[in-house]
C-alpha cells in the first residue's frame, strides 16, 4: 500500500466514522425530543409548584401570626395568674390574721 492509498483509506474511515457519529446524534435527538404536550405539562407542573409555594408561605405567615397571638395570650394569662396568686396570698394572710384576732378576743373575753 503506497502513501496515496493509505491517505484515501484513512479519509474513507474518518468519513464513515463522521457519518456514524452524525447518525447516532440524530437518533438520540429524535428519541429524546421534547414534544409540545410535554412542555405544556411542564408549564402546568411549574404553575402548580408555584401555587403550592405561595400556599406554604401563606400558611407559614398564618402560623407565625397565630403563634404571636397565643404567646401574647399566654403572657397575659400568666400575668393574671400571678396577680391572682398574689391576691390569694394576701387574702390568706388576712384570714390568718383575722383568725388570730378572733381567737385572742374569744380567749381574752
């Protein structure tokens, strides 16, 4: 095989390899092509995801608002409980003082 035959053979082999690669690329794109219905479905899916994220954000905001309200109500209830306990302590002290006073009056009289 002389030099010219070798070059022609290599050129044919490279051309066949190029054709096979191009054909394989065409087949891959042919079978993996995205149709319009798939694009429409993806758009609907994206819209659904966006709506779900909006609903989640609204739910989080509502829960934070409710948590703040409940925390405020708890603080008020704890303050009222503290005041009631203080009033009860004072009332018990006064009742004990009155009992002592009555016992002294009864024993002295």
